[in-house]
């Protein structure tokens, strides 16, 4: 019997896959547990339209992320901090960078800011920002004395 998987099934396939299984497995396990539905023309058509809309959405998200990457590449964020004899009081964290970016009009989650450790030295640093699957960019963060 041909089925369309609704959820991932171990050793059988992932969600959206069309699989061929024995009738007993389909009637007794997969269909009653809402893991699969029968692969008739109506269900196959709805699966195809769903896959097409997901591809369009992914392309749109990639486009938006690449545009944002181009805009962010030119940005430079400046932080003024207290210092004494070259020693900085406090540090610049991903939360502070996120807040500064939101003031500039960019909505980026702090989880997307790839900062290994907080910045606690004067000068200019580059910080990587992950925007989408393979799309990332770097911004310049400058720390100056107050």
C-alpha cells in the first residue's frame, strides 16, 4: 500500500515521503497512529502544493537574508565605555550588540550573533552574524573610551 508520511518514522522515511508498505503495517500501525495517510490523488496533489509553497517560502527567506547581509556589511557599531589605564570596565556582550542593532532598525536575535566571548578591549572587532542557513555576515564593533 502506498502512503504519505505525516511524521518522521524510524527506518521508513521522513515527513512528506511517499512510501510503499505492507497492508497490515499501514492499517494496524501507521494510519491509526496518525503517522501516515493513504497516497491517493487528492493527498498527492496537496503534498505537491505544500512542497511548492515551502520552496517559495525558503527562497523568499534566503532573498531577505541576503539583502539584510548586504546592508549589515556596511554597518559599524560604536560603544563608549569607561576605562582606566587601558583597562575597560565592563564588556560588550551579544545582548548589547543586539540592542544597538535594534536601535538602528535591524531585528536580529542575540542567538544569531556569534560572539565567542564578550569584547573587553578597546579598538575595533569584527563580529559574525548568522542570518539564515548558509548566509552570514560580519559587522564592525568599535569600543572607544568614554
